[in-house]
RNA sequence: GCGCUCGUAGCUCAGUGGAUAGAGCAGUUGCCUUCUAAGCAAUUGGUCGUAGGUUCGAUCCCUACCGAGCGCGCCA
C-alpha cells in the first residue's frame, strides 16, 4: 500500500512524461503536505521550476500536468492555484474506505518494511560506580524510542548498553576500598550504589592529592588488566552492584537493554592497533600511537591525532569504540549503526568514523550515524544541578515527577469530589509522571539544548503527555458510558461528512508516513508533534460531534473514529515508550 | 585560534527553497442541566540575530559578522 505521497509522486511523474516527454520525467514532483488546509491536503510545486525550462507560464505547465493526471482513485479533481501550485484534496469516500481497512488492524496501517535490517543502537551507557543522571535520561529515552520505532517496522534491533565498566577509575576505587571497606571487595551487597558514589568521590580526591595512592591505583589497574584474581573479583562485584542499581531505573522507565560494556572489547584492542598499522594509518607521536586526522586541526593548526594507544601502553576509548564498531559490523552483522550520545561527542565520533572509514572497515552499504542531543539545562539556562551544585540523580528526578503527578491528581480528586483507591492513584501518578518526563524530552528537537521544567512537563494543558493521555481517556469514557465494545465494530459502514470527522480521519491515516519519517530522520519529536495534533483534532471533534447521541450512520462512524484515535494514541505513545491509562 | 551546534512571538519550542511563518504557555474574552472543562472557540503578540550573495522566489542554501553553548593529544 503506497502512502499518499508515494502515490501522488508516481502519478505526477507519469503525467510529466505524458505531457512533456521523457526528458522531464526525472524531475522531482516537489510534493508536500498542503501548507494550509484551505489549499487541500497535498500540493505539487513542480510546475514552478519547470516553467522556465519549458518556456511556458507556470500555470500553463500546471494545467498540462493536471490534464494528464489520473488520481481519481484517491483525490478530487486537482486544483491549480496561485502562481502554479497543484492542490490535491482526498475524497471522503476514499478516506472512509481507508478507515474501514484499518478498523481491525492492530498496526493501524503501518506496514512491515520489505527489507528488514539488523540495527545496533548504542544508548544509555552509564558508568559503573557512578549514579545515572539527567544526561543518561536523554540517551536512554531517545535511544529506546528509536529502537521501538525500528522494531515496530520489523527491523532486528540490538539495543546495546555500552557501560563504562573499564578504565583507570577502577584502580583508584579498588585501592580506596581496600583501605576503608575491604569487605566490599569480597562480599556482595555490602554497600549500595549511593555509598559507592561517595567512595568514588573520595577516591578521586585521594588520587589527585596523594602520590603514593596514585601509584597504588596504577598498580591496581595493571593487576586488573593482567587478570589478577582478587582485583578481578573486586571489579566484578562493583560492576554487579552498579548493574542492580541501573536495573531499578530501567525497570521504572520500562527500557530494555543488553549490557555489553567497554570491557567486552578488551581482547580485541591489540588487533585494532595491528590492523591500523597494516593499513598504514598508524604513527607514533610523543610516545603515543596515533592516527592523524583529515580535516581536524589542533590549537596550533597542525593535524590532530586520534590517540589509540597511550604512551604508557594503555588503550583509551577511541580504541574501544573502533573495536566495537568493527565487532558490530563483522560479528553482529549490523547494517545500520546508531549511537545516541550527547552532542559534545560529535567530534569524537566523526573522528572514529573517519579512521574506521580510512582503514576500510565500513562497507559501502553500512550506515553509521551519530544521533546527538543537547544538554539538559535548568530553568536558569545553566547545566542542570541541585541547589548545592550537585549533579541530580536520575532516581530523584523520577521520584519527583511521580510525587508531583500524584499531588496534581489528588488535588483534582478533591476538587471534583471523587474517591479513588490508593492503587489507582499510585498507578496513574506513576504512568503520568514517567510519561510526562519522557514526553517532555522527546517532544523537542533533540539537537538543541533542553530546558528541564517539572511544571511544564506535568502541565495539564499544552503539548504534554497528560494532555494526550487525557484524549485517550476521553474515548474510554465514551466506551464506558455507552457500553460500547469497540472490538464489535468489525464491519462498520462509515460515512464521513462533517469537517471534524474528515480532519480527524485524515490525520489518523497519516501514521504510516510519520513512522517512516521518524525511522529515517531519527527525530522522535516528529512523532510527538503528530500525536499532539491528533489529540487536538480529536478534542475538536469531541467538542463538535456528539457520538453516543448521534443517529446512524453518524454514530457508528464516530465510534470508529473514536476507537481508531485512541488506538493510534496508544500505539504512538507506546512507540515513545509511554503508557496510557484507562481513567485518570 | 580552529571546529561543531544553535539564534524564529514576553517565555518554551515547531517548521519549510515556494502561497498570509506555526503551536503551547503567559495575557485578554467567551462556552459546563450535555460522552471527564486536564477541554473547545475567539483574540493580542514576529524587521525568523545583523549585513551581503545565489534564485523566478530565501526564515531555510552560500559568505562575513554579532551573540550563546559545547568540543579541541594521552578521561569517557
């Protein structure tokens, strides 16, 4: 089933060939959604640039195209307007047929892709022995959303949590714990992550201030890399401790990941060096093994190196990322690699990708994309911190979102003299709080910085999760009130007449195009925008078109519109990783 | 110094080589005996950072400048 844009594109190309011959058949039809609903649903602008080439007036060109156009299956007779725009309006009968076609379709018309890919998405990636914070929130929920969208399209997605489970920090942490809490290194569950973070900070402090400590920490790293039993055991315990804490967060966010940390690639690092050398890319500089980059200069204007082996012989994250990239292509057989990290790492990834490219490790048909996102800022425009200047813990953020959602709900229950049991209040507050937190982040173009505000994300009106969930709840209200089982509407006869009905139906039917767009551009905010507009159009419909009291065939038509709206919202929000509730 | 990202309404943000640049919030004003008013309708508000250029047409592409953020060799 072609989308409307695909259908129009094919038809306009055919008309171009018929009207003007083969030489213009390659012209882009310049199709888009209508810039304004009063012009119809879609527009083709191809006549404007073609006019000059054909030495005819744009309107004349448009007329020739329309005369050779056959779109009656879906559209009214195309109209020519303005300087030479061709406007298309969908037929109500076609819309009704399409609504009927998706009536019992759980995928709401969204097709599976014809050529599923293996996709690796690298996201979340917190560091062992540190708390997850707001920075991880963006990566986690954007990555999860992209994974859900691609999975829904039928791709095989490997969701990789590239946790920071290796490196010099373990040397100082283990050294410090040997001094102050040795049992933590041999016994599970002795300390929780909060303590571990405190230990880490004190260890860092010692490391910076005390030369003996520094040397001991280095020795510990050497032991770890050599696989010494006691150090390795301690390392594993620390990782397990962190892992359990992370899992609490992931469970609350309902995000699934496969952990494959940096340490996984350790055995592969020497080969990276060997192969870079074989490719003639390796150079030694100031004792370090480097690849000099093209297009990157340092502060002196000289070519900048990517260091792949430090002068002390250790490897760094560039080496690990190169090994991971190769492993994902060769072993995981990934055809598309997606990295969801903050925009500050754009240079790093551009550099790693360049080196991998020059080493010949990226086949032509493999797509590698860094999906950057901006900083999370407080309402003062600065990097989000607590009042005392500490990094805000992710778990506290989740707690506060839920507490605030609960307070809103309880105030509303009082205002409306409603009584609900505690389980209801808890579950709604949880869904609304977490949903609002995710939606606020996903609804912005990820490339810009994001100003974090509980008040805005939990606002009951506007482009927020509560507003959309409320639209869903309204449909369920109709179902309850009228004793309607939407599942029984299997072969409805639909007659779309009122503007509110047509507008809503058109919007519902756009879901496949939106999903396709998000999968291509990797911008979740497009889906958010779609769902927000759907909610708005439903609320307008709800206001203007009574459902239960309508006569047939309006009543059935409107019931179907309600049901499909609700299912579209539920599906769309699910793709964002957000749950709906039946009442709120 | 170089690089990347960004600059759109009072605030938070969408958006596109094409028709009169949109939304939410805030402000003003209507609409609840009616499917939950967490809603709907109306209305105020813009030299799309500045200046050039390309184009039939630029908020969008190019150049310069101004401003903000981030990054720039042995952390990740």
